[in-house]
């Protein structure tokens, strides 16, 4: 399974990940043996550290397989009391139980910045709060109007009413506020913005519960005892205790590749700007491929405001000029406010060594 993608042209068009348990990681740290078991039968015993290094070597060579810390996912899941996660959606931002599905929605942060590129640049958190509340209601309605291929999928969706509301345009919003992606300032702003989104989403869901009822598998004591729920503000937890909550899970950050282009080519999801200008090949209805010049939203605004020859500010950094640590720092910052997961690519230099 670890080597599955080494054969050219085989299994290359989708992502593979290994579910890794806490017990396995302990065995790696302690250089202990690891039994390879299936359905209660032990088929072999190998060095846990050798197996881990084999995974890492494959990832180094082919960017696959990914690693999913499945015990941590299940421990932090709001719905741990009524489901077991055993997979994710293709891009990893939605850990899901059997027959699970999740509708996604993203708020474009770049459109909420006021006085961009000035000393007074800021994101309108009041507008973010209002938009988040509307988005939660919209996504909750989408659960009811959706048609599911299988009855089990519909039952799963309506029993838990999970949604994945997130953001796109984060990097552009940071640039417009003069903050370099990965910097202390960027982390502080991201905490403020994501904190607003999480708080507003949960409060909106409690209001919906008061209006329409909580999700059918809601259990107040078990829900409020959840490790992630305990990290919410006291008044948000109080609102859940008073009104219940409409949606078992509320937040997620997807790649948003297509919708970010549709939204005037803002930076996608929580990613940095990939490139400020590039050529994109578009497949036309007649089968002809056409090249289009594409430029980043924040870059375009800056050029329009200050002219083509004005030097870009230090906030204009792209994915290639950041360190892996910058990427990981931003991912960790966003994930702290998300109850499902985030999708993130960490770009590394081609000549990075294995260690």
C-alpha cells in the first residue's frame, strides 16, 4: 500500500493516506516491533521505525501516502460519542464516518477588507459575523433540500447535520492588511478572524436550534464534554446548554481551488498566493485549449491603486518564497479554530534533503 504509487501510471489520480494510531507512534518513538494485523490475525511483525521511515521515504519521493492521525481525529471530534471516523474526503478537510458527506461553504475574506494597503487597513469583523450567520442558515437549509444517492447517506446527514463553513482569500486579506504570511502579525490577524468565524458559526447554530431544533443525535452532556467544544467561549457553551445546537460540526477549510478563481482569483483557502501572475490553460467547449493570463486579486488591486512600476510591499510573498515553517505555522493557527480539519499544501524546495 505504501509503495502503490511507485509504478508509473498506476493509482496516480487520487490521494492515498495511511491511518496512523497513537500506539503506532509510541512504537516508532520507542523503536519497538509492530504487529501487522487484519481482522484479529497477526500476519507479520516489523520494526515500527522501519515502517515509519518507509512511509516517509515514499512521501519524500512521491508526496504519497499522506498520514492521518486517526486517534487524535476521533478524540477531538464533537460527535465522538456517537460515531467513529475512519476516512476523510479526498482533500482531507472532512474526516467522515461511514456514509458521511459534508457540504462545504467558504467566506471570501479578501472582500471584507476596508482601506486596503493603508495604515488603517482592517477586516470588517462585523460584516464577517453577519455573513457567517447567514452562511450557517444557508448551509443548514441545503441539508434539507439535498437529494442523496443512498438512504443511509441521507440518514447520516440529517441525524448530525454537519457542515464545513470556512474561508478563502486569507492570504490576499493579509496582504491587503500589510501582513506577511507566516509572520507574527499574520498569525495575530488570522486568530482574530478565525475566532470571529468560529464564534459566529456556533452562536448561529444555537439560534437555529432554538428555532428548528437540535440535530437528532444531540446529547447535551456528551456534546459539551467534547474536548474541542470545551475550548469555545464560556458564553457560547452557555448558549449551547440553553438552546441546544443545530449542527454537530460547523467549520472546515477546503482547498477552494475552483471557487477562488471564480471569486476574481483570490488566494485559495488558507494557502498563500501561489503566483501573482501566471498563464492558465482553459479547455474550451470546442475542445481547443486556450491560454489565459491570470493575476492575483490583491496584486491587481495594488497595481490599480499605485501603478505598474511601484515596488510591491513586503507583504507580497508567494508560495515559493516562503519556508515550510511559514506554511506549517499558518496551518496550525487556522486549525485551532476549526472543528473538522483543513486542507493545506506545504511547498518545499525541490532540493530539500530527507532529514
